[in-house]
C-alpha cells in the first residue's frame, strides 16, 4: 500500500468516525427528548404508538453495594444477596501456555479461540 493510499484511508477513517460521533450524539439527544416528553418509567418499560412506529422506553435502576459491608451485617449468610460468578480467565490460560505446557494442552482441548474485531486508531500528528 502506498503512503498516499494509506494517508487517504486514514483521512477517510477520521471523517467517518467524526460523522459517527456526531450521529451518536444526535441519537442520544433525541432519545433523551423522547424519554423526557413521554415520562419514562423509573424502572421498567412502556410502549407508545406513534403513527407507523412503536416507541418503547426502557429505564432501570443500577444497584451497588460494598460486599464487605454486606458481610458485616448481622444476617444469615444464606440471605445475603451475593452472587459468586465463575468465569473463564484468558489471562490464566495464557499463563498456562507460557508456564505449564502439559496442563495447557489439556485445557486447550476445551477452549475455543477466535479472532477479535480489528481495531484501527488514527490520530493527527503534531505539526
């Protein structure tokens, strides 16, 4: 690929990302206007008919708690709203690959690996 071709593609990408960012900002502004005018529910969803469109507003509440504070409460442990999540650890998988080839070989039999989406970042150079 020539330098001119790469420069043109980089320019096209910067313009596309700018257009995308402006469109996203406009979309969010419109969504917020609709939600305010239709009085979105505090937690849940509500649908409205609008000509040929069905407009659904969804809203929710985010809950958080310091688990240590919850553990300190004088309640039965079984009644504490705590969830333990078991997840695959890619970092540990890579560690096995580098440090324990026998275990890695066994684990690799049940792991699926597929390529992630390519990311390209373009920034203007300081002039």
